[in-house]
C-alpha cells in the first residue's frame, strides 16, 4: 500500500477544498480535486504494481513545476510553496524507480 502516495493525494485535494472555502476560488477546488483524484489513482496503481508509478510521477512533476513557478512569482510559501515542496519530495521519492 502506497501510504505516502495516498497521503499526498489527500493533501492536494484538501488544499483545493480549503482554497475554495477561504478564498472562494472555484479553480482551486477544481484543480485540487482533479490532481487529488489523479494522484490517488496513481497511488492505487503503484500499490498494485510498484513498477506502475507513471501517473503519480507525472502528476507530481506537473504540479511541482506549476506551483514552484507560482511560489516564485508570488513570493509566498503558503499555499504554492508547500504544494511545490510536497510535489518535489514525491518526485524525489519516485525518481529512483526510473533507473530500474
């Protein structure tokens, strides 16, 4: 069971919900839920077969890149910097599997 992957997915989805509740951002809700579900699906696939990590890796790379860009431009750590950090950590966790 990929507990780290499911936890990451849950944090992304909850972040989108919080963004909607606090700022009224429908885009945060939509993207948070979309990437949360996508990451949860990737974690599920990885749980079934550790070699099937591509969905989780690609969603983490995309989200990490986008949120790093947003954190850099806004100068704020919360929330884009935190999401970028979590995504980069997930990429670092999954990247060694590319060598196998």
